[in-house]
């Protein structure tokens, strides 16, 4: 059985986080190798990984996803998840989400305190701007540089102290978690490819409240996409503490999340390999 990991041309073998997956898959009889997305490929499974240059080439990316019948997560999921306005749908489904406004030209309903203006389609923190309370001029100027609509959210200041908690699900089941330090800070730096802000990561043990919200997010995402949870080969639920400390969803990553394999123990790649085998057996 042959699996291809899809990446971007700037990172021909991924960013290193997935290195252990190739051996873990080989152990269970699956040959995995890397390919840059864009041209048609053939494999029993094409797994999206570090395709981080797609926001600039979105129509091309979506067309390529549509043309790959063995893509995971599937193209329909990609289409739903590349646009962060899915957050509004999840909030409507009852999931606790960071308050999210969809800003069109002429938007004036800025939050009261510090806030964030960021693209609906984005990755690697690119295009996200943290704005000082009341600085509507800077916010409007940034909004004008983004494709509209864009997203406006109150800045969740607890992130500065505790970061965000990324909870990884493999084959629909919880696997592990890691913490990502605040990204919109003065000392943030891009990696040499320019595709993502360098992240400060460490392992994490989520609280019961975080685990419950993450499970609810997974259920709601399955309902909204008309799939079963195990149709998601991988998912990452990013939670931040709200003003009162309770977990809020910042992002549900079903396209190209880093899965933090270097921040957790060696059994996570084995679970990934098993989830791949399960996905292959359902075909
Ligand atoms: N409302 C917010 N409050 C606090 N931090 C935020 C907020 N929105 C974004 N950030 C910071 O910016 C980073 C990137 O934003 P995110 O929505 O995760 O987009 P992406 O990771 O797809 O670029 C987050 O990891 C977080 O550190
Ligand atoms: Mg993010």
C-alpha cells in the first residue's frame, strides 16, 4: 500500500514534525513518501500535511484537492475548513468559540478592548494583526489589505500567559496535546521559508474542560460536514482560555495542521499509522 504526504515546494520533506510517521507506517506495511501538491498524483491515500502555501493559491489548491479521490481529509472537508468563517457555524451549533465577527468593507463594529484582524483563509499566523484597543484606523487599514470578508475577534489576553492548547485527534479519537506559545507578540519571527511564524511548542496535559470542549467540537464538525468522526484522519482542536479561563475554540484545523509529534511520546506515530490503516481498509 502506498501513501503520499502532500507538502509544498518550499518544504519538500515537510517541516520535520512528521518524520517518525514514515517508519511507523513502514512497520505496518505502508510505504509513505512526500510530494509537493499541485500536479495529479496517484496513491492509495494522499494525506495533506505541510501544504502551507495554499492561501495564496486557493482556487488552484481546491481544484487539486477535488481531483484527488483518495485525499484525506477529503476535499469537501478542506473546502469547509479553509475558510475560518466555519467558526460561526460551530458557534451556532453550540460550541464555545472565540467571539468572531465576519468583517466586510465598511465594517465598524470593532470590539472594545484589544482585538485581532485576520484573514478568513490563512495559515502560519500570516496576515493576523493584533490591534490596540481603540485603534480603529490601523484596523481599517489592515482590513483593506486583506481579501474580504476578514475576521475580527477580541484578543484573548490569557494566551500571553498560557498559550493555546492544541488537541490532536487521529481517526476521530483523541491522541495527544501540545501547547503553542502566543504568536502575536513583539518577538515573533517567521521561519526561513517565510510561510509560518516560528512556534514555541511543548507537550500538554489538557484539563477535563478542554477535553470536553474538544470532543464537542469534533462531534459538531462531523455533523456540519455530514461525515463521521473517523472520516477525519487527523484533526487539531486549538483552544484558548477566555476571559474567565474557560476554553474557547480558536481554530479547528482539518487541512494542514502540525500535529506535534515531536512534542509527544513515541506512541502517537503508531496511532497515526493505525488510523491510516483503518482509512485504507474503508476504501
Ligand atoms: N482572538 C485571538 N486572541 C488571541 N490570540 C489570537 C487570536 N487570534 C489569533 N491569535 C494568535 O494568532 C495565531 C494565529 O491565528 P489563528 O487564528 O490560529 O490562524 P492560523 O494559525 O491559521 O494562521 C494564534 O496561534 C494565536 O497565537
Ligand atoms: Mg492557528
